[in-house]
């Protein structure tokens, strides 16, 4: 599984430079997002991009389940993710 972070998904939603690559990953399948990155995605699209929550839902909700699995992180995985990102 390829786990996408909020940056990648914001890029896809807003047509930023990485949007094409992220769209290809989603097409290939087996992608996921952590619950914390899903929360950050909503925050970024509302606060930074200026979309309202309904617009964000329209972008995000169709992806969830079929193209993008939502995963919880336990303490060990969350710690490991933070270390990898650092």
C-alpha cells in the first residue's frame, strides 16, 4: 500500500505540480491515507485554499473507500511515520 500524506492530496485537489503523479497513484490503486492526514487535508483545503466544507467533501468523499483506504495509526506506526518523515 502507498500511503499518501496531506500534501499529496492537497496537490491533487488543487491541481498543483504533483497532481498528475498523485492521480496516477490513485488510478493504479492500493493507496491509503491516515486519519491524521485526512484531518490535515480538510484543514488545508478549508483554511489555506479557501474551500468550504461541502466543496472539500465533494473532492474527498468520492475517493474514500474505493481509491483511498483510510487507516488508523497505532502508537508504533505513528512514531515510525514521524521518524520517516523527519
